C-alpha cells in the first residue's frame, strides 16, 4: 500500500477469503489449494495480490463505464477502444460478474453521482424489502455527509459489503450506476417508494426474456446474468423508467 497507494483508491474493504480465492486462481490449469498457496514464497504472493488489485480495478471500472463510455474519462479505467475490444470477445459474463464482485471499488466520480442521486429517492434498498440493514436512507446521508467525505465512501461500502453472492453484488452495483444515470438524465424524477435494487434486477430480467426469448429455458435472472454490461444496463434502465413512470 505504501509503494503503490493508487491501487487502493476507492477500495473501502477487502474480504480476505475473496482475496485468497483470487490468489488461488490459475489460468488454464487447476486452481491452487490453500495449502499450496501457503507454501508459496511471500514475494510471489505479494506480486499476485498487486496483479489482482490492478486487474480488479480495471475490471470494475470497465463494468461501471462500459455502457456509458462517452462519459468523462475518469470513469473508464480502460480506454474506449479497449472496452470495444472486450465487448467483442465471446466472454463468460456470468463468470466476469463473479470475479468483479469479489473486490469492489467506488471512485470519487461515482461517489459524487451516487450522492447526487440521493436527492431523487427516500430510500435505496440493496437487499429485499425485509433487509433493512442493506437500506440507504437518502435524506439522512445527504444531510450528514458530503460526497468527498471518507465517511460517505465508508457508508456506501458498509451497505454493499454484505451483498452476496459475488455475481449478485456486481449486478447490484451495475444497477446502482444505472440508477444514478437515470436520475442525472431525469432531474425532476423522485421515487416516493423505496428503490429496491433486487426488484429492478428482477424486472430487467423479465423484460430481457420477454423481448429476446429464453432459448436455454433458464430463470429470467440467470439469462440476464449471462449478458454483457451494455445489455444489462439497457434493460435495467428500462426497468427503472417503468418504475418512475408508474408512480402517481
């Protein structure tokens, strides 16, 4: 951290077991066991961790920005041409979300947009209706913190930290980003009822399969998880718009 502090920008916390899982991964061969990892020299483990943090930062930034790569460059982490190349790859997007959800970052610009979007809702719920521990009181957060305060970043990290499994956490944060963009583009919208991230994802998944079919006959949710960030953001945006326009 002392030698390369930029690796930790926007990183509020790391779950050790997630970091160990990434350290054990090996491309093109069987993953290491924890026993094998423990026998690895510290210098090599340090190199692995640094490579993981660099990779995860790019992976996370790409997911947030990929569908909106015309926005300011600070979001990108990867250039637009790189994003286009990545989009063209026949990727396993479900596995991509699994990896992306293991270590999550919130850069300064994203935190500002989250804070600004809080004026458009009373509550944002990251779990189900009964998961109040994962609820963000928008008015309280805006009145007690500014977007640049470490306490705001910590608050967002604490709420999202316990979302699981990893692929769902990734999807929840993709949905949060789509919500911030919707609020920025519709500055008069206000959500009287709680904005429930789980319901938005469920609605987006249903919209996707209604429009595109479900050839593999998987759950609506599973079908959406296998789509690229661009497709995911498209249908999440539609679901948010449907909620907004259905209000009295």
